[in-house]
């Protein structure tokens, strides 16, 4: 859990950017939360790991997945000690849906649903592993759910997003590089990636915790 509050990060961001008449706290909070989400989705934080139990229904192929996850990594058949194989939507919808019901072997994600194949032949306990989306920082006293060292990364990247939003692109790139260098110096064995331009949320590359498993977005 972080130690700097939203108010403290906002104050430091304002100091670094300089007070501007056309920038209020609501805009600053947007930049801070963009940075927070970008970092959370670009680094494999164990603090975001979660799982969801999904009991199947005979003959039913679609199930409600986790609410607003960053990524669904794995779907495991707990009863048969087996990982289902993830496939893209395009491949899933080409499968022969007339095959007999059986223990599901494949899965994909479509929106908020997880789809399995073939249709289950009974009640099977599935377990979905996913990365949760961190809640936004809203109140002045809110802190992140990530390790304390991430606070400075959120500040540095938040400044970059703020400068980009007000048209100071060159300074924004400088601050983005500072954020990447800082976070990179604090990580060991964790992959991360950031977009140097724009305010687009990055999509993580999940590292499968079980050998031979497959991940899906």
C-alpha cells in the first residue's frame, strides 16, 4: 500500500508544473489516476492478483467473468487438475458447436464473459485467475494499493501526463523518461512497458504462474 495521499501527490504535481489558472484539482486528479492505472497495468504486481470461482452448468458455454479486470490470465479446472487452453475469439467461433458435451478444454474472453468449449457435461469447478483494476484515487486521503515505492512513479508519470495535456510535449517526454528510469531501477525480474506519447492505458503481458499454461486478454 502506498504512503503518499492523493492530496500530497497532487500538491507535488502542482509544484513541479507550476500553478496554472486553467488547471484545477479535477484535472490534476485525472492525470494522477492515468499514471496510476498505466503503472498498475504495465507491471506484474502481485498486489493485483485475484481469482474467481466459476461453477459450470451442464450445456452452458458462457459465464460471467471478473468485474472490470486488467487481464484474465488463466482458467483452471479444479476438479480435473487441468488448465484450459486460451484461444482468440476468432478461433473460438470457428469451433464445431455440435460436438458432444464434455469437460471444457478451451476458453476465451468476450467482454465481461468467459466462454468455454466444449459445453460442459455437468457441474465442474473452474477458477479464473486475473489482475484486478485498482480503484481510482478520489478522496484527498486515498493511497494506492501498490508498494510504497510506486508513489514516486505515479507522481513522475502524472507530471508527464499533465505537461502533455497542456501542450508541453518536450517536457512531457523528459518526465516520462524519468518515471521509466525510476521504476526500472526499483524492479527486479518484472517486465513493464510504457507508451511514451498519449494517454493510452498499456496492456500487460501476463506471466503464467504455471508451466505450460496459456493467457488471454
